[in-house]
C-alpha cells in the first residue's frame, strides 16, 4: 500500500509539472480613431503570430484603445487584472504607450510597445526596465532626414508636427541634429491629430521661406499639412517621418505627397533591397505572410512592428519557460530578463540586439531612405 501511494504521488507530481498554464499575451492597438491606419495592420498581423511557442499554447487577447490614451490605460489594467496576461504588446502610438507604462510597471508585467518615441524606453529606470519596443527611435530616423537634407543642399527647414509626445519628441531630435549639421530651423508649428485645418500654421511656415519642411505626424492625419502647403504654393522639399509608411497615406495624399522623402524600416521596400542586405530575407518573410493573408500590396511598416514583437516573444518565451510557469510573477520576471538577452534576431525592421541598457536593440541596418514616386515607395540608393 505504501508503495502504491508513493507511485501515485510521483505520477501526480509529474502531471502537475507537465500541465503548465497557457501563456497569455495581452494586446492594445489603435484599430479605430485617428491612428486606425496604423493599428489595423498591427491587428491583422497578430492573427499571423504562432499559437504555440516552445511547446506551449499562446493565447492573444486583443483590445482596441480607439487612439485614446485613457482607453489604452483602461485596456492595460483590464488585461492585467482580468486576463492575467504574462506580457503586453502595445500600444500603436506614443502617447498611449507612455500612459500604459505605469500599469505595466506596477504589476511587473513586460510590455513591448509598437510606438516610436525613445521616451517609451529611455532611460531604463525602475519603471521602464519592464518596457521594450520594436519601432526605430526618432533620433535614428531624424539623423537620416538631416543627412539627406544636407546632401540635397537644404540650409533652412520648417517644422510642423503633432501637438503631443510624438510631435514634441521629433522636434527635439530633429533640432538637435540639425544644429550639429548647421541646418537652421526657421519655423515650428503644431496641430492636433483630429484637426481639419492647419491654414494658420502653414501660412507662418511659408512666410519663413524654408528650403524644406518636415511634417512630424503619423498615418493619414499627416497628409493635412502637406496638402495645405501644396494648396498655398509651397515649392520646397517635403519630408515626412516613418509614421506615414503605409498605403493609406498614399491613398489619402494622392498627388499631393508625390516627391516626398522619408526614412523607413527596410520592410517598406523589401523587394527593392540589394541581394546582400541583412534584412532582405526576414523582411520578405513578413511581406509574404501578410500578403498571403490579406492580399498583394496590403503590407505596411506598422504591421511589421507587431510582427517583430512576435519574433521577440518567440525568442524569449522558451528561455522563460525553462525557469518558471506562466501565470506567475516569477514567469513575468523571467520573460523580462529573457527579452534582454535576445541577440542578432533579424526581423521585418532590423536586427535586434537587446541588453539591460538598450530595450530597442536596433542599429543603422534598421533604416533606409524612401521617396514617393507616382504613388509608390521607391528606395533611395
């Protein structure tokens, strides 16, 4: 009888170890509202992420924040308290991602943002040690723009950006690099994502007579300043940020955005990359997967940020599963630690090399310059 009890106890222990809980991934995207053209391809991409990683089932709980900061925070807390998620992906835009950090840090839940601002992850302090992100930092892309301006003979520039953390972050990085390169910023204006007119701001920019104008917006709301500048006869050079790299921007902008220069992740022009480019294969892998599901020509850089978040989880989850069980504080901590160890991981946008002090891990391989020609993206040699 004693032997039978010992065998039963051992079997129960074995079954308990084998029956690990599922990994729960919470996602917050801006699938509606002003940032919908960014959030929809991210939401679509989530359906392409694996249902099993490291032999463990993965559940994805996806909530829409409607491009609203308050909703992003409410969704984050709901995912943590009700769905008991092990990690959060989101949100789509900078203001929402910044607002979500407190909830993630308070619950010690790793978070992978799909928004651009470096302020989401820097500095890596007690709160931001829980936060990672996949889009290129503003400073990396601002450097590409200023270098292109300098090579094109631009001496003076005007700036108009969103009146939020995205626009302010871009203004800070752009003016910092412009000063180093001897480029004078002669006008600076702001507008809201939901504005329907920017005539006053545009007239001030035109009055300053800049050689070029940088528009620091994202998605389709970034068309408005450029359209207004065109209507008012501005004939200088036009630059946009990597926040416009999707087909909705081309559709809404039409001929008004032809001739625009912008920095982008290599995925936007994956098929045009040289054969030896380190991102050509991994970028094309994403393009192929997305277009097979949603149609030829539907891919955008924003969905690529969600894809890269999935790749980071695919790399880090097996490591964390060796150390703790999903659904526990120990597992969330182990996953955070594992994300910091990801090395030489090629994604849609770049090669990720994370560390304890760098929660982005991208270098200059993660950017190219692109020109809009006849309603299409063209790689700038």
